[in-house]
């Protein structure tokens, strides 16, 4: 009996993932607000009623895509902030990790970039919630740095937000040059590096 239940659960997870994958592919050409559940189920080859065994609505599916796109990034963000070495070394490492993530997951990055200010409120809120969590995680990591001595929590949160915002901008810019010549990708990397360095310089002198 437990073996049968295990098979059913595995099939359910497989169908759910297939719905997410199909939706993500369809969203390369449209926004979530225009996506119909029949489009998604047709792409997977299941009946429309099967959709509701996994998601309450396309908005609910969109929230799941947000979690899939951003949830796995928390460890990466912590790695970026906690990387050993001086500020320049950490910045170079951060830009490299962002570029690598965009290359590996362009559809997820494109989805977040489009829906962050899109027309589906639960999805906007889910993205905002993930970014708030990123900011808090970065703030906590920055607070452990000796350079944070004397900083207030509000100022550390502000600094963390600047880093997170710039990481998002950098990801969007790498996305724009994904298929461009290497010179364009280097240009984006250099610009991102300079911007992050500017934030770091401001950090050093903030308490002056």
C-alpha cells in the first residue's frame, strides 16, 4: 500500500513540475496575466481539471514559479556576501555568480524581471517578499563584518537593499546581452563591478 502511495506522490510531483515547466516556457512569449490554465494543461497533455489538483489559479502557479526562481538563490546570495577576501575580490565573485546564474536560468530571470511590476498582485507580493528576505539575509551577514561596527540596523538594512537592488539590475542587464558578443557581456560585467565598488566606497565612508 505504501509503495502505491509513493508512486502516486511521485507522479503528482512530476505532473506539478511539468505544469511549472510548461508555464515558464509559455511565459517567454506573454505575461502571467494573459496566461490561461488551458494553455498550460494542453502543453502538458492533461485535462484542465488536473490543474486544480496542484494550483488554485494561474496566480497560485505564478507564486510557485517565484519560489522556484528565487528560493534557491538564498544560499548563493549568502555566498556572495560571505566570500573571503577584500571588497574587490568579493565584488568580482558576485558579478561572476550572477552572470553564471543568468546563463543557467534565463527563463526564470526573465519571468521575475517581467512580473516584478506586472499585473498579478499575489506574484508581485511574492517577489517583494523574497527580495525582503534577501535584504534581511544580506543585512545579517553584513552585521558580522568588522566594518559594520557603529552602524545602526536601519543603515545596514539600507546598505543591504542597495546590494540586492544592484544584483537584480545586473541580472537584468546580463539577460539583455545573453546572446550578444563577449565584448558586450564584459561591458555589463565591468559596469556592474564599478557600481558595486561605488556602493562599497560609500560604505567605508558612511560614518565619517
